[in-house]
C-alpha cells in the first residue's frame, strides 16, 4: 500500500455522507444570512428598534462596505467574473460528466454563493445616499433574499445528497 492509498483511505471524499460537509453547509448559510453587505444583522435590528448609536453605526458600516465592494467589483470585475465562471464550469464538468462526488458537493456550495454575491453587489450599488430608514429596509430585504436562496440551496443539496447516499452501495 502506497502513501497515496493510505492518505485517500484516511481522507474520505464522500462528501454527502460526511458530517463535516453538513456542518460547513450550515455554517456557510448562517454566516451568509447574518452578514448583510458586511453589516451584522443584529446591528440592523437594533437600529430598527430605535437605538441611535446602532443606527449611526449601521449607516457608516454599510457605506464603507458598499464602497469597498464596489471598488473591488469595478477594479477586478471582468477577471473575477471570468475566473468564477471557469471554476463553476470546471466543477460542473467534474461533478456531472465524471461524476466526482467531491466536485458535486463543492458545486452545490459554490453555485448558490455566486447568486448571493450578485445580490450583494446589486444591493451595494443601491446603498449610497439612502436615508437610514430606507437603508435598514434595503438590508432587511437583502437578508430575506439571501435566506430564500439559502432555503432553496439547502433543500436541493439535501435532496441530492440523500439521493447520492441512497444509491451508493455500502459494500463498494
């Protein structure tokens, strides 16, 4: 038995039967729905309840994060888009042409996050110049959209993972 065989035996690339994949999926969507355009949502909630300091912090933080995201998008937009689509296409080919389960799992994590990234960039373009109440409503709407994408993504991932696990023979 070679070192590579031993390493591949120890490292299980069967993603959908691995508890760590499901923990990573939960942590990914929990984090994505908590940080709304770089602003923690508990800050948005405190601002909506009338906390003046939280309102000021939300406005400042949202504007800083929006400008930061827009600068990155404007500076590297074409390169980032090309690289992202290259990675997604590569994962899709590995996942469904060669039927590699690890690539399927990565694709099911990465593809919905592309949608979240697009939604975040779209929201960031609307932030500048909004009054605080409208900004809070925009961030809350963005969070609902991210959560909707997350619900669909988790459902599709769990159904696909269940289907993979049911069709995988325990005896190899």
